[in-house]
C-alpha cells in the first residue's frame, strides 16, 4: 500500500502541464535535430544572447548571427576531419564563440565535451583522454593546459596581440574566415548523442555521462515552468557544468528565450552591477554565489528583480532569509543532477507556484514522479520517513538516463533490482503534500549512538550563526558512540584561526547554538576552524575530502 507522501508525489509527477506535453512532442519525432530545435526554427531577427563584456558593454547575438557563426564553426571543424560521433571539447571563457562552437559541433553530428576553465592541466588531460576528444577549442589563456594532448588544438578569441605570441604559433585559429558549412550531417532523432560530460565527483571519481537530444526537453521544461523568466533572464552558473550549460545556453536557445551571459570570471561585485545595469528580472545561481554577493553588498536597489532560483547544492535557510530581508524576493530552491536534469523544486510558473519552505527542496516538477524508498528495502517509505530519493522510471517522461559510459549502458548501483526506480543517492523525506526535504547524501549520513543524522540539518543551523561564514559536517570515529559529528567551520572573524582562546569560546558557543536551535543529540562534538572548505570546481563541498583528512590524522596519531 502506498503512503500518502507517495500518492501526492505521484500526482505531482503525473500532472503533466500542457506546456511540458508540447515540449515532449517537439522532441519525439524521428527527424528532429539539435540545430533545428535550438536555432533554425526561430526568427533570424530574434535575440538569442546578450553578452555582457567586462566593461559592462553589451554585444547582442540574434538567431541569424548564431546560425551564421555556427555554420562557420562547423565548416572549420569539418576541415579538421570532425565527423558524426566525434568528440569536440571546449576549454574557453564565456563569449560569442562558445554557443556558436556548440551548435557548430551539433551541425556535424559530433558530440560536445564541456571543460571547466578552472581545471588544472592534469584534470583536463584526464577528461580529454577519457572522452577520446578529437578536437579541442580553447582560449589563448588556457592553451598551455592542452599542449601535447594528442588531439587537434584550435584557438578562439584571438586578437592581434595574442596572434603574435610565439607560444601560440603551433595552434590553428578557430573560425578564421567566412566559409560556412551547408551540409545536413546533424544526427536525427531524440536518441542522438549530444553532450559527453562528467559528474562533479563530490563523493568519488567522476563518471562519464552522455546526454541524448531528448535530455534537453526536461531542461526546456525546467526553464519555462521551473524558472519561468520574465523580461530579462540571467543564469550566473558556469557553462563548464551541466546547470550552467543547459540553463544559460542550451535551454534558452531551444525555448527562444534571450539569455544574458556575463563574460569573464565570477566576481560578486560584477554580479551586482549586471543585475542593476541590465534590469535583470530573473536570476539563477548556486547558493555559493548568493553568499558571496551577500558579503559584497553595495546596497543598490534592484526594483525589477522578481525571481531568484538556486541549484547545484542544498540551499541553507540563511540565504533565503537574506534575500527576503535585503531584496524582498524569495529564493526558490531547485534540485537536479547531471544524470537527470532538474526533476524537483519550487517552481516560479503561476500554474505551479508554491511559497518556498526553508530547508525543503520543493515538489516534483511536471514530467517527473519521485518517491522516497525505505533504507532497507525497495518499498516506499511512509510520509515523513527518511528514505532514498528515487525516480519512478516508467512514470517520468523526461527521464532519459540508461547508464554511464560512452554507450550509456553501465548501470552500476543507480537502479533498484527490478529497474523500476533510479536512485539519486540522496536521503530525503517526503510529506503528505509531496514536499521533499533533503537529509544528506547516502554516504554522508552520520550514525551516532543509534541516531541517523543528516549533515545538512546541522549545517543549516550552524550557518545561521552570525560568526559563521560557511560550515560542513561529517562523521568522525568515536570509541563510545561509534561516530560523532565533526564540524568544519569558516569563521567570519579570521582571528579565531590563530587565537586559541577565541577558538575555544566560539566552539562552545556553536555547540550551544546547535543544541538550542536543532537538538541536544546532534551538536558537533568536535569543531575545526579553517579558512576554506574543499570544493569541486563547481562549488560543491567535498565532504569525502574532509572525512579522508580525519582518517589520515587518526592514523598519524596511532
């Protein structure tokens, strides 16, 4: 018998909004292609992108411009021997060449491999080798990272100054001329391979994920229904990762929604300037971005801002408290994975609107059915009971994941034994209204003296203390309790790091804070103060690194 939570979650997944149905239909025909969906069906005069340069000047790209630039990109790549199924990577900053390159790759039926510009050379080399990349397009500033990789390297964003750089003389220029590809090599159908990327590696070695064209459908639905942007939309996430790639570039191209792309590296001060100067109405970013902006608040008014969305990591309540007090706008938390897209959150669309609940992830978006499965079986958990977050495969038309690897066939431990559910690796509870609350990742849960404690709950309380900038919680071995909570805290006052008395006083204060605001059983027995937390390049805290450090310390003291 299903619990009420599952009944509601099922209903949420099956209430397929009419717009979601239309999007699914667009992607379902056997002749559909990425270039048609993302460019060629739109009016050539329609604006596709608004690029904000580092001096805050603007460069506008229409779909006519995008079509021409992508056809030139396809011509250059074809001359390098790129064919259907070949992997072409980019290691380049945000700018007009990036969407043109991506679309040009797809005009040839090739597969795009995004690489994050903050990657070290060794990380770039690992991913290029794992994906068997044939051509990589990069910026002059990134060129030395890709020298000697055994694939063709081409340079984008060339200027007269860097063309004369002798260190770059061995690389071919990208799109150096007006010749355009006029063939029809794009692979047809919803199963056409589109993107070859890697998971972010928060808990282990990154795994290859290949996205078919049909995967984009869920992102378009997410953009139109989950974010539902108004006049001026900006996603501040980096396109080297799934959320930034699909929310700032691919989904807007497909939906025909103009997207602001801020060129250059992230700076909190610049983000405030972009929001103010361009009258942004809808802004999406990771919680880390909002926290950085809070610390660099210039106290400007943003009267046009009406929609804020957060994704990439759990949203702690302090961020929402700040945006409500400072901007008068709630942050809507959204949940997704590289493997899935965005299946849940607090939607902005008026048909699905629900006031965000602090500490909750929202409900299933249209086209998804989510449930919490029991910890010790594949039965559905009761309402409010912590279980394993799962996607019901046959009831989720936006679900496309079949497995890891080039052939998408390495299922690993992601599915239940009968294949009916995909397991996200998160522990959650779902109440009788279908509201999902995050507890922890499967391997982050803390088992202490018979209690199961999710680190997110403790972290959410810690970061509300005014002396805490960031916090992460992991399990530490303990002879009596089995495990205890060990917190790693970045203090707002750096003197805590060097003054033992101040550190001891703050440790006592934080322990009392958690006891008072969460529970006496779940306060951190041990606290380490640090100037930063280990994170993936996309900004997710790597608790596995913290746990490994504790294990190493324990071994050294034996």
